[in-house]
C-alpha cells in the first residue's frame, strides 16, 4: 500500500508533537477515508532492548492514505495507558503527521502502541495502530570463555610449541550485542588484539596467566583468566658408541644395537609421559616415565637386526607435544654378517674368534665383531653369529 515516502521536517515540539505537512507520498488503492499508523525505526535498538535509566525517543507517524482532508489524532499507549495525545487538523491526502515522545523507562517489559482513532466514515481500521514489544533491563556484559590445544594433560602445554586458543564460546548475554574485539594478554610481555576468536601463541617455560578481555558492539567488556603451566622436555639419543664407523660416518650393526635416550624435565612440574624410539617409521620400543621438575632419566632401548632388513635407518625419539630428537644414522646388516659381504659363513666366525676376549679400547678390538655391543668379544658374539650361519641377504 505504501510504496514510497518522501518526507520533510517542518517543526519539532520538544516533549510534545512534531507536525509535518506538505510531504507527498506515492499511494495506491486510494479510498476516501484511510489512516495508516507506523513507527519510525528504530524506535529502540535492533534487538528491542533498552537499558533501564536511559532515555530514548519514540517517533510515531500517521499517513493520510485517503482522498479527503482529515482532522487527525495520534496517540501513544504504553502497556495500555495513554501517555501522549497529539492532533493535526486538516491533514491533506498523501501527507504525514509525526509525533515524538521522550521516554525514560524503568526495568520491565513494555508494549508500545501508536494509535490513530478512525476518522468519520473510515472502514479500513486494521492499519490504524502499530504495536512494538520492548524489554528494559540492566545492561549486560559479554561473557568471555576460551579453550586451547594441544594439551598433554588438562590445562598443561609444551614449551615452544604452537598452541591454538579458541574464544568462540564467548558470547553476549541475552543477545545484547555482538563481540567485536578480543584482547589477549599472554603474561609474557606480549599482547594481541583481534576481531576473530581464534589465535595461535607459543610459550617459554613457566606458568602463564592468560587474560582474555572481550568487548561487544555496545562497548561493554568482560574478561577471563586461565593459568597455563608449560612442560619443557628435552631428549638426547645415543646409540652404542662402539658401533660407530668413523670411515663410513654412521653406526653399524650386524647384531644388537643398544640405544640410550636421556629424558630431561626442564619444567616446573613433575610430568608423566611416554617416550617412543623409531628406526625410520618402525617402532623400536616405548617407555612411560615419571620425571620430577629439573630431573632426568636414562632409558635403554635395543635395535635388533633380526627384525629389520639390510639398509640405513634414521634413529629418532619422540615425546608427546611433537617433541622429536633425530640425529643418528644406523647401517643394519644381516645378523652375524661381521664382514658385511651379504652372507654369514666361516669367515665371520673366524673374525670373531680371532680377537676373542678383546674389549673396547684394545688395539685389536673392532666394533663390527661385537654383535651384542657390550664392549667385549666373547661367547655371546660367537653364539649370535653361528645361530645365523649359512644365511644370506635376500
């Protein structure tokens, strides 16, 4: 019915009425007597909320949609009680009359009705009123909340590892508004301010008070604090030194290769976690340890050539939190193949027995004959070799 409004303001009456004339509107379905009432948006904010103790301006409009000049009355009812009664004589067809009311409400729910009593001979009266619901309540601050990952256990993270903080659970209570700013104080002399809820950060060793302050589009703020302890673990991997071939620049074994991993807890809390040692992607073994703050522990693993094919393997140790130590290359040969010729035969037995009884540090001692890598050439090395006698590389 109402296609287009072209309005102009002639006069404002403070705490009373505002009268407008000579404002032409394009109309359709014109009848002789027809008034149309509506609110000028926004009568309050877009969520139909108001803060108690604050004022707002209510603007009502009546439009003469008929073809006759009318004497118009425009009224405001709040919860059924008349609070404003204004009039406009001789409102021409196609013109509007605005009335304004300054409102300072108390807390509560209100129905605001703009109403124009029907003029004489008006039959279409359904559009003579317009009602809005408004809630008046104390201003609500947003609610701050966040989570973070990865964690090695609840609320504990590793140092120097990227941690994702997610404040998406933060919200504005009662739909008062929208959170527009996230301010992070990491308690490590750095801060970040963003418009998005997700951010990444890394920490050094210690306990950090992470403070998140959220601000909504009304300027209201709230904050939350988490204390985030960190874990600082280092790994040191050392294969048996007697197996190192200086010429080849790698460790070699045709039997068993002991691997020692030293785990150090550089953090401020006792930690329990699992250390896993790999040869390439194959697990050699794993061990769960509990280490007090500032302590360390040596863990012994063993690479058994009987479960690996001939080749070179990278030895690494891994702890939760993507902590990986990888530094050593090991050449694996057929078990008992002392001379590395691809077959276990009498020549291998002769090499072992030829230096039987020698120990690491003796001139005649050679690393590749010490098949159990215990630093001594003895009966166990002979047994390992003869146990695979006659085998050849596939």
